C-alpha cells in the first residue's frame, strides 16, 4: 500500500499525519521543532527523530508544506506565480536530497505561491496546500478563503486555481497592541489567563465595522478601562474583536457572500462570528484541509510523473 507522510512544517512547529492510499489519516504527531528552532543543516536529523520510523514502511512517500521550503528551511522550494493550480504546484515540487540514501526520491516540498499587485509582491507558504485541500473537501472550483493567523491570508480561487491573495498582519498587530502598547496596561498579562468574552468580542467587531480605522478605534480599549466601562478580563476579547473587525472592514465583502475559513478552531470560530455580524456566511475547516491538500497534490504529481 502506498502511504503518504504529510507534513506541515512551519516556523514554530511541525505537524505530521500518516495517510493511507485513500488519503485517510492513520496517525498524527506534532512537535515544537519548527524552523526557527533548527540550526542550518539540522533538518534531516529532526526529521529522522520525529517521523523517520514512518518512512520505513514500504512504498511510503513524504510531502511537506510550509516554511520548511523557505530560504531558511531544509531545501528552498521557489514560489509559483499566480494563477497557480494543482498542475503548477505538482510540477514544481522540490525534491529533498539531503536525507538518508534510502529516503532519496521519496521526499519533496510543496512550493509556495506568489502574486503581485501594483508592483508589490505577496507570498505564502503552506496556506496554498490548505486551500487545495479545502477545495477538494468541499467540492469547489471557485471561492473566497480566509486562513486566519499571525498573518491572515485572503485567497481568491477561480477555476480551481489561486488567482490572487492578500496578506493581512492582523494577528501580529493584535500581539503588538496586546503586549507592547499602552493598551497592555489595561489588559491581563496573558490571554490564556482569561476566558473569551463573546459579548465584548462582538462589541469590538461592531465598533470596527461602523467606525474609523483601527488607528482610531484601538484607543477605546484605554478609555473604556479608564472610565471603568469594561473589565480588564473582557477588554482582551474586545480588542480581538476590533482587530478582526478591522480586517473585515478592509475587505470587499458584500452581504450574503460566503467565505471558507481554514484555521485553528477557536480563532476560526471568532472569524465565523465576525463574518456573521457583517452579514457574510462562513464555512469552517481545520487541520483536515492541510492533510487533504497534500494528498491531492501528491496524487496530481503521480499523474504527471507516473515513473516517480
């Protein structure tokens, strides 16, 4: 049986799934050994320590996506320019030769995707794989996708190909405001110490959608605390609503539209609620999109290169 070792290897973590021939998940593993924790030349050692035993199975191949294919990763996998579909991605897979001799020819990295708007380039690595997985899982060929996170990606797909996308640094901006601005003095030390306040979050979203830019609305975190209008525990959720609401405010989202949300469950649900407030429907997917994406890319690569 031909198995696929599917790996999402990012800056801070490595997640791996062993898939059977039909793409079903057989086993899962994860480790905090992301790209930023690995010294140059150390990727092969980490790979063997974490998932090497899975590669010992006969007929097992490995396909990796994410920052493992960046300049600072194991092997650089150059970007595919938009519009990019499964054929372009599969044809640009980058083989990994810096591995044990028994692994060579069986490990490859998915290229990232790039686009350009008004002379300014944009890039992503890993999210393209999730998008192709979501398309397959939902039976879609067209649609608008958001992949929320430190750097959210808004992706437009037409005819099964990524036509365009935009990166929004909302997650990183939230962290900067949360920990390094004057607003931090009004907030609890860490988000993990407080429960999510749905009412405060929704108030933040509505304030962002109906107000000016975040440059203006963010200061309300300070003043609501100053006048005792909102508790410190609720303010973190309120700020989250302001930031996510700002992300939506800047998008052309007509009421009645539908957006596929691919991401960690808690954050994806916040985006779903924020989109609902804006009159837009959301469809949620999680890790399954990454595993399905790697499965369909491998299947397309096998079709293009049957001798591989």
